[in-house]
C-alpha cells in the first residue's frame, strides 16, 4: 500500500535513524600564543598595521613665505630641460571674487594677480566693483569693504593690464574658466594650462571630477595653501598652480603638442 505523498518502495521516515553528530573535543582553556622562529615576539603583542610608523615619512609642508623661494630653486623634476624662452612665456593667473545681486550668487572681480614662472609678482591689484556687493565672501576671498574703495583700480583698467600681460603667453592657473569670465577675457586653448582640468590631477574615470587646489598642493608639492583665517591670497594660489604645472610640465606639454597636431590634421582634412 502506498502512503499518500510517499514512495511505494521507501519505508516511512524513522526519526530514530537520524545521523547523530559527533561531540566536539573540549577546547583548551588558554590557547597557545602563536609565535615563530624568525620572530620570537608573540603575534598578539605586535603593533597593529595602523600603529606602525610609516616607512617613508612625508617631508614637512612648505609654508607660504617659502613658496616663492621654492619656485625659484628649480627643485621640480626636469626643469633643466625647460628652454629659457618657454619659461619667460609662462605666467600664472588667479582672481578673487565677491558676490553681487540677490543673495550674492553672481560673481564679480575684486582682485587679480599675475606671477611669472619664478613666482615673482607681475601684477596684484584690488578692483572696484561697480555693482552693489551683497556678499564679500571674506572667508574665501579675503576681501573686506575697505579693499574696494580707495586705491582700487577700475574693472576696465584691470582688464587692460592683465590682458596685456597674458597676450602671447602660456597661462597657468586653477579653474581658469572662472578667472577669464570675471575678467572678460579669452585665451587660445592651446596656451591654457588649467590644473583643475589636467587629467592626472583629476579624480575618477570617464567624467573626471576636479580637485581642490589646496589638496593638490599638499599631495603633489608638500605645500600648504589656503589655510589662513583671513582668506585666500591670489598670489599664493597662483604660485601653487605654477608649482603644479612645473611638476608635470614635460608630460603636459607632450599632451598639448599631440592635441595641436591632431587638430591641425583634422582641419586640413575638412578643407
């Protein structure tokens, strides 16, 4: 007779025939401390990985007063192969902005600085803001109301002076698109070296993300910038950007040369 839901050739399940597990031997009360012949110190007493000293400690960061001397000391790799003519053609630009309009969302030029490849200041002026300033952004810009009053140049004067310095030069900076916008200037793409858009200085693949100048300067140069409570200094930021460019100049220029050559070939094909 076949049980309902069972098999005709199998006997009914017997709970007493279950396989019993073998009892485990009792563990010792105190396990032996693992050691080996090459390292007699017990493993449990060794320092954890995060507590061990680094094999190659980083050099102490360079402070802002030393940044100018560092740029002029030719301490960056392969600077000896940099032709003098190209050095003189290379300058760095940085601008500071304040907020105008509702809630200070619109940026207006408040200070501009230009340095040469050695870090020497070629131009550094505060700029009068023609609109009503609603946010001085002092924490970041370092701008106070008195900076924009007596002694400040007009936007037209600043644009003319900076434009004359930039003409025919290779311009280095961080997020230069914003600086060119507030200055009302344009520059040939093949003469722009933006450390915010240089691929090895960015994060991620595909749509790479831009990194902060402060982080790049600390990581690549061992330089601390943008740490003062009084706000950012455009001269300091321009020197840090110049240092980043000089640190990667050889590979960077090879990439730009390839892009210029390829662009010329494409334009010739389309004629």
